[in-house]
């Protein structure tokens, strides 16, 4: 059992009954255009109610008295995921640290292995501590694990539309993979896998298989909040928490509150697209012909889901959810099977709402982000670089509609 009772997804049959009831109460059409941060169109009344209640958990400011810490990065999910609406991106940057090792497993050749350094407080290195922990140990942040071979900075990504990415079947991701580059286009995307062997998709290294697990992990890693899915408080760089520093009994968040927060994220609608003019339409073609779409796959289809709005839906996320080698300059930490230079194709859905680009925010403009593509994306970058000015303008106009 991966999850405690009460946290398991509702059985599909029960979902179907809810859906039939919903069809009777839903209004025929909705005039208002979806705004960033809105719930998915097509949710039923009880799903919309869960979205609203879950948003309150997502926005809740925790204090040491209500479970915050002893290590944390921020006091609420929405303190980071806030632009241009709750659930969006943010300017907070956090630190990850792991160790990338070349091991020689029993007799075979050397194989790369990644140590998330859990025994030294990795992979997320928290930047803040509660006053009680500060008084006990005299530290202001978690120390970087001494065995780390690299640290990586991570900007806060947007979560709008991510429930749809959660509902894309594993088979779809596996079908897009081409680890040995059999089609010889120089692009060899491969999936990452969780420690127990499931296909990963969330986080910049695509290590986490489900939104449910990422969200439960975020309560613990970002806020030091335990839940039935993650009931054990983090160590302080591998050392036990001094007694009296975190007196609240675990779990600090109930299974029901966690479920609500997860539903809030699952039910966030993709951000609205901008209007396409003639230039943007030409740019969409350029995006295909110079090979951006080989990784930034324009559309994915979801599979089954207990939620009608997430079932058999098309999401224009512009990602294949696979790992690609992006070259040495972008490389930082490993995670799971992902080597330091491999990153998940960043979804371009909502691109026009962002103000900094690439996993650590090093690119101030979209054009700069493209010019920093290397490795498997080097050929597409070069084709971008040799576009005539008007075609490049068209491509950038198209990207501004995403
Ligand atoms: C300190 C800022 C911060 C806080 C607080 C925070 N996040 Fe995040 N969130 C991040 C960063 C940074 C990443 C990117 C991590 C990575 O790339 O591996 C992220 C990634 C995510 C993702 C995966 C997105 C993707 O691109 O695959 C989800 C889902 C998520 N956060 C949910 C939450 C929830 C739920 C909470 C509250 C419990 C929360 N976050 C609190 C900064 C934060
Ligand atoms: C080989 C796969 C691949 C190809 C081809 C590719 N990209 Fe990317 N793209 C990525 C990956 C992986 C990232 C994330 C890199 C990071 O965060 O450091 C990314 C990130 C981006 C970003 C930054 C998004 C953000 O919010 O941080 C933009 C913009 C982008 N790509 C546009 C393009 C365009 C335009 C093209 C075609 C010229 C292209 N990409 C070709 C894999 C690819």
C-alpha cells in the first residue's frame, strides 16, 4: 500500500455516477473566458466546491504552532505559486543537492547512479528554520549535504493545467520515448522512473509519477508539514530533530485537507491562450519545421479519470514529459535516472505569463532561453539561429500566444 486508507482515488464506477448527476446540473454554456487560476470548465458542482476548499489549504499560512517546520522554504504553497494567480509561478528559488556517482555494479561496466542524499537531508535543502530550531542548533538554514557533488537552483513553476498532465497515460509518454534515437533525428528522449520503477513526470527532472505524491512531498519539503502520505518529519541534514522543537503530533495535516489541496491543483484550468494573428500562425509552422515540436509536443491526450473534465481531454502543454540531454552548461544535479544534464521538456503552456526562463531562471527572455538550448536541442537551436529575421519574429509571436 503506497497510501493510507481514505487517500485512494475514488473507484471509476463511483465517478461515473457522480458524472451522470453532474450532467443534469451543469449550465449549457459558460460565457466568461477562463482566467488564469480558474477551475477547469466542465467540473461538476461538488468538484468546484472541492477546488474552492482546496484553494484555502493551498493558501493557508502555517506557523510553528500549526505545524510549520522545523525546516521549511516558505509558509504556504501560494507564497511561491502565486503569479499571476494562486497556483501559478513565482520568484522564489530553492536549492536541490544530490550526488552523481559512477558505480561499477557486480562485474558489469560502470553505470551512473544518483544518490538523493536522504540521509544528509537531500535532495531539497531548506532555506529557513523555525525560531525553536534556531535556538536549539544556532542555524538559519539546512546545511548543504557534505556528500553532494552538485547543487541546483529551481525557480517556482506554474501548476495551471497540471491535472491534465497527471491524467496522461504512461503509455503515451513511453510511446514518445526514443532512448536509442532509432529515428536518427538526434533527439533521444527517455522517461525518468521513481525509486519503485513507475514512470515519472513531475518536477524539472520528471522524477515524481503523480501529482498526488508531488503535492504530499511539497507539504513536507517546502513547509515541513507532515500528512498521512508523508508522516515522518525531515531530519536536520541527517540528524534527528532536537526534542521539544516540533511538538505538534504527526500528521500535521489531515488526509482530508491533503486531498482537498491535491484536488485544487488537479482542477486548475490551463491558462488561456492569446489571440493568433497571421504572423503567429506562420510562427506555429516554423515551430514544427525547425524541430521544436519534437520535444515540445504540442498536444497530449488524457486517458481515464474519475473526473469528467480530466477524461479523454486534449491538453496543449507543449511537452513530451521526457528527459533530454541539454548539454553541459545547463547541467546541475542528478535525480533518479536523470543525469545532471538531463531535464524534462518544460511545458510551454502559460509561457507568456512567465518573466524568467529555464530551470534556474537564468534566461531573462524567451529568445535567450532558446539560445541556451544545447545537447539534443542543439540542432533546433542552430536552425532557430539561422532563421531570417521575419521568420524568427513569427516564431516569437507564436510563442507569445502560449
Ligand atoms: C518555496 C517555494 C515553494 C513552495 C512553498 C511550494 N512550492 Fe511547489 N514548487 C517549487 C519549486 C521550486 C518547484 C520545482 C521543483 C523541481 O523543479 O523539481 C515546485 C514544483 C511543484 C510541482 C511540480 C510542477 C512541475 O513542473 O512538475 C507541484 C505539483 C507543486 N510544486 C505543488 C506545490 C504544493 C501543493 C505546495 C504546497 C504544499 C507547494 N508546491 C509549495 C516551489 C515551491
Ligand atoms: C531536445 C528537446 C528540445 C528541443 C528540440 C527544444 N526544446 Fe525547448 N526545452 C527543452 C527542455 C528540456 C527545456 C527545459 C530546460 C531547462 O529548464 O533548463 C526547454 C525549455 C524551453 C523554454 C523555456 C521554458 C521555461 O519556461 O523555462 C523555451 C521558451 C523553449 N524551450 C522553447 C523552445 C523552442 C522555441 C525550440 C525550437 C527552437 C525548442 N525549445 C526546442 C527541450 C527541448
